[in-house]
């Protein structure tokens, strides 16, 4: 039970990082948005929203609400379709690769500056090098190393 809880906490720690990255942008928003906006903050939404933090608070909010609505509706429709279609998909198709592939696509699409590339490379390398850690702690260690790598690259770039 403890290992399951620890693994869940480590894997879900990415939402802490998403929140920290978007906090300055959310602080410029109305209180109602600060409370409701995070409910749409899934991985894909973060990838999109993080590219719009330079916009005015009104433009960011409009974009975020529009994209968030599409994701929430799409997520629920895809879940329903999966429940209906899933049982007919042969087990031999091995769809395990789909989720890691989605994260790689989101990562590559979001890299548009040197500090982001540095963060991705450092985070990925440390995650792989620390793969033997218990409870998938390598994900958390790699994430923190990636953040540090991005901060250092950003400061060196100045």
C-alpha cells in the first residue's frame, strides 16, 4: 500500500510543476479563474498554455478556457469511446506505447528555446540514469534536475 501511494505521489508531482510554471500567469487572472482553471490543467493543456503566458490576461484566459473546454469534452468523449470500443481491440495490438509517445510529441512541440531544450535533455538523461530508483522516484529526480537545468540554461543565456 505504501509503495502504491508513494508511486502515485511521485507520478502526480508533475501537476505541482505545472502549477508552479503557470502560477505567475494565473496570479494576473480573476479569482474565479484561479479556482476553476486548474481543473482543466492536464498534460496537454499545460503544453498549450505554457506557450501563451506572454499574452494579456484576457487573451490568455480566452485561449485557456477555449482549449480547456475542447480538452474536457474531448477527454470525456474519448473515455466513453474507449469504454465502448476497448473490449473489441485485440490484446495483440499492444497499445502501451501510445501514452509515452503522446508525451514525447508534447515535449518536442513545446521546445522552442535553448533553456527548454536544456531542461528536456537534462531531465531525460537524469531520469534514464536514475531508472533503478525505487517507486519510480527517478521521474521526480529527473523532473527536478530538468527544472534546474532549464534555470541554469536560462541564466547562462542572459
